[in-house]
């Protein structure tokens, strides 16, 4: 199961680099500076949690008895909700999408808390 988290982390990182380049070159001047910052925040948190998915995969190989797949799901859903909602908000300017963002943040927090608990419990 650890392989899926490493692959998913690499895919999210790849997309994060692409979206960051798109923001820097394709969106500059097309959306407001404020919305560009919102988009870049989405990219930043996507990259952080792409790396977290890599860590989940590697940690799962070290501690196979730990239930770290739950962290992987939390981080993945967090990326989709948090970063995805910020991308849509920045692109469309529709403020309603900002309502989704905190749910992604809660997924990130839950993923980190579960990760710490599992490593503590099984190390």
C-alpha cells in the first residue's frame, strides 16, 4: 500500500510544479494580485502535502503495522478540498468556493495528528 502514497505524492508534486509555473507565467496580469496570492497559497499547500504523501509511503515501509493509509487519504482529500477550492476561487473570483477551503485544512490537521499518533504508537 505504501507505493500508492509515493506515486500519489509524486503526481501531486508534478501538478503543483505545473500549477505554480502556470500561476507565475499564465495568470500574472490576468487576475488580481490578491487572487494570484490565493492561487499560490493553494500551490504551496499542495506541495507541502505532496511531500507529506511521500513521507507516508516511506514511513509505511518502515512501520508496516502502523495504519498510515488514513493519513494518505486525509492529505489527498485535503489537497483536493483546500488547494482545489483556492484554485477555483482565484480563477473564477466566486467567493463561495472559499467555504470549502477550511474543510481541506481540517483534513490536513487530521492527517498530521493521525500520522503523529501512529508513529508514536508503533515506534
